[in-house]
C-alpha cells in the first residue's frame, strides 16, 4: 500500500484566502440550511425534517402519540445530523401555543410554559402532528415537490413542502444568520386568505389595499398593537419596520374605594416570571412609589394583579409608568428576509411574500395535475387491455392454456402493450364476471372525463387560479375567525398620546435636609433636622449651604464659571458621614467656586450677577441642565468677571437692592433688570476699584431686611434715599448695616 507523503497534503496558499473561503462556506451553510426560512412554506430545514419524519412515522392527527425521543432519533439519524437537544427544542417550540400562532405539533406531556420553564425530557413527552402540519404536507406523495438525497445518501427528503397553508406569515419566523437576520411576526390566517384571494383577483394590488385585509400581526399571546396604520403600511411596503405592542389589562373595583389592575395578556415572547420579577424589583428598589404590590394569580390563563400604593393613584398613570419601565410594552421588529426559491436570500415586501406563496401553489397544482394525468394514462392503458380481454375472453383463455410464450402471443394477437399484457395475465379469475366488465367501462368513462378536465386545467391559467382560490376558501373556512384557533387574538388601538409622568411618581417623596460644606462636600440627612452646631464637618471645613427639601426636588448649583448644574435630591449621598465631593457628581473644575445652592422652583425667576456688578434675570425652567457638564447661563471672563450671586426672585418682589464692597447701596425696580437666556448681563451698579458685595430682591411693602450680629434681623421701610436707576453708584447704607456688606450671612 502506497503511503501519502505529508508534503503532498500541504496546500501552499495565503492564510487569508483559505480562511475567507472556509468562512464563506460556513456563512452560506448558515443562511441556506439553518437560519432563514423558505418563502414558500415558511419552514427552516430543521422544522421541515421534523415534520417529514413525523409523516413517515404516520403520526397523523387521528392516530396515537409516540415518544418525542423516537421522532428526534429519526430526524438526527436520517435527515438532520445535529445535536438531539437542538432538534428537540425546535420540536417543542412548534407545539407551544404561546410561541407559535398555529402549532404544527400536538404535544402530550410537559412542553414548557409561558413562565420560561423548560419542557420535560424527550423520553417523557409524546407528540403527533396537527391539521396545520398535514395541510403543509398535503399531496407530498404526488410529486408536487422535489426531493433530494439526505446527508448519507440512504434516504430522500423534500426540498420544500407543498404548503397548502401560508405558514410564513401565519406563524412567522425568527433567525440570525451570518451577516443577516429575519424577524417575521405571526398573522391571522383568515386575513391572509382574504389578501391572497384579492391578489388573485387583482394581481397589481397595492400595499394599502392588502393592509385592509391583513391589518397587522396577530400574536399568540394577544395584547394590543398601538402602531399607527401609516407606520404599519410603510413596514409592509419596505419589508422592514417594527410593531409596538402592549399588555391588556382591566380594573377591578375593591371595597373602600380601592381597586386593582389585572393584566390578562402580555406581549409576545415575554416570559411572565421575568416580567413579574422586574415589577417586584421596582417595588423593592422604590423606583415606582405609586406601585404597591404585584401578585401572580395565573392558572391556565394569565392573571397578574397589580396593586397601587393608594386609591388616589390613577390606573392609567400607573400603567404608563409600568409600560416605560417593564416589558409590559415591547416592540417586535419586522425584517422579511427570506429565501426566494429556496436559494437566494432577499428582503421582500408583503405583496411579494403573498405572490411567492401563490406562485408556489400554482407550481404544486401543475405538478399534481401532471402526476394525476400519468396515473390516469396508466390506468386507462390497463383498462383498455381489460376490455379487450373481456371482448375476446375465450381466445385469451385458450392462449393462456395452450401457448408457450403467452405474453408475447397476447401482445401480437391483440396489439397489446407490455403493461396491458401483464395486467391481463395478473387478472384474478373472479374478475371475469359480467358485472366487472360493466364496472371497468364505467371507470374508463370517468377517467376519460377527468383527463379532459385536467388537460383543460393545465392549458388554462385562469382555471388554475380558480382552483387555487377554491383551496384558499376551504382553508379560510377551516381556520377562519369563527373557529377557536382562527379567532383574532391581538387587538388594535390608537397610539396613545405621550403622558407626562411627574417626577413624584418615580421617586418616593421623603423629607431630607441638604448640607453642603464650604469645601464642597455634600450630603443629605433624613427628615427636616435642625440646622445648628450639632451638624459635623471635616476638620478645617465649615457650613456653607443648608436647607430643607423633599427627595422629589431638584437642586440647582450655580458656580463661579457662570454655569448651572442640576442635582436630584434623591441622588445625593445620605448616611452619617461627611458625604461626597460634589465635584465628583458634576464637571466642575477645582479652581471654580460654588456660588449658590438652592431648590429649583418651576416657573420662578433667578437673579444672576457677576463681581463687576453686571447681572440679569433668567428663567429657572431654562437653566435646568441634563448633563454633568451643566448649562452655561452667564458669560464670564476667567480671572476678571466671576459669577458671585444666584438668587430666586419671589413673585411679589418689585425692587432689587445691590451693595458693593465700597459700601454703596442702590435700590431700583425689578422691571429695570433685563431678562436673558444667556449673556454678560446689564450693569446693575457702577464701581470704581471695587466689586459687588451682595444683591437681593424684596417687596417694597415689607421693606428691606438684613441680618445683624447675634442672629437678629432689621427691616428698613423708609428707602426713598437709596432708590435710583439701574447702573447708578448708590449711597452709604443705613446705620447698622453689616460690615461684611451682605444682606444675609
């Protein structure tokens, strides 16, 4: 025996080229033989092989069940050389009523549930086919489709099913290949049949008209589709898009004015156990304070009970919050990427998918008719021979008894074909009675009539479309909306308007005290604690900002760089420590100072001012920042014009008081200060060699108040001498005004 040299087995080629060829082969195999469904029967190879193996085992809907292990063994042994678990998983999914709209496998035993629990082992479960599976394989034994050799060459398998059922759209498909994927939601067969009949009648029908029949997906788990019709039409026109679906729920009234929400249908492919776990996490982490509790009272039907925190919570607001935070609202993508003719992957639109199914049914009808014609011709040939034998019965008997070469003698004597001669010689004696002759003549006449009908059918395309339409009407009657299986499950609703959910609904409202030190360490303490010397700070640090608020409040921080930063009170660090540096929460440089820290009041106005005496009023609603980088409101020059003040103006305040470090006080009407969104601001007070000390707004009826030493305050009502116009110098403040030139400490 000659040994092959190692050198002869080495291929001298660039590694990249070899890897590219191998990867391309793998990619094509994944696309063609694993992940993408055929547009004609809507099946992937593994599903097609499972059904064909069950057909060979005669697991019809009217027969008994057999162990799934037997089916899986035949599939992997004869047709599908892959892992047994992957085949069994595919078989299990075909039987799950919550996974496929029209199950192809009738399972007996534990086949999993909507909670996500796995099916029992294949040795415990049993299965047989459903009527839908039988419709997919109807007339498969009549040469309606091509067969090919299996992987070992010992058996044959169909390349596609005859598919007297629009399985691709009815049950949908999902798969991820190499570089492409498919995602097709399930639809209602009654609606599909209506669209098919319209397309037969009007081959150039537009997508809009087809959507009148196929309104949208029909998911096994029901739910409500809230996608606008325009969006649905566009998705079907391009073959790509998505559908927004929501859970169905209703309100059950309870004693004492209470109520509970009961979810009866959940979105497609959402595991109920995972959904409930997510809702429970919201309660545990206090992310949705208006939610009280969640209970799973499901049996065969879904019943998830959601309890509000109190009876004042509107059910719609609670559900809108849950839609945003959980899988009670989902989007199912549409990507009708399928194998055209079983060979070429292509994204098709709705009309092309329907037309491909009709073309396949046309091809199946032609092949079935030709097959029947061959059978009729063969039978007519045999019947003609029988009739010749009956007319010459005595001579036929004589030839059989006396001649040596009976078959040849019969063929030569009566001009018979070999088929006719064999049929006569194989005829039973009891068939020679007179009644049998009459039956043969009747059968011959009937077959001739059937042959004429088939020939006319093959030569007339219009008749073929009528025959296909008849099959579709029968299918529509069998699986129509009036049947339990065919009744539409998913409903449609108008897309709901965006509901503004207040922050209070997402955060549990609790009183807190915000404390920020001079060095920028910030923290909160539970409750509205007394602001006194008992509050401890780091060594060398001291109090700067302290105030009471709620966890639902927003806190505005104004820095010397002229930027506003927004902090959520619920996000501030708590505990008994010294807190955390606020600079870690926002992008604030170390050289910049914290000018002001206060509660955001919607609709209020804020005075912002710089050391040079410039300032303006800004709307509080427009200074809210959504990022850590803050929002630039006051333009400042580094080292020259630092921002030093930001204070909220009360609605009743009609005057602004400003004092410089030169101890000059000026009071002017609030209306003289301009309102701006961003800028340097207008001159509020002129200085020579000085900077601004403080600014405050007040109501002239109440007078101007400032803090004295020892915590006392003083209010001055007679302010005529200090009232002027914005931009003036001002005059010395009243006797006893603080030496630090501040209205408040």
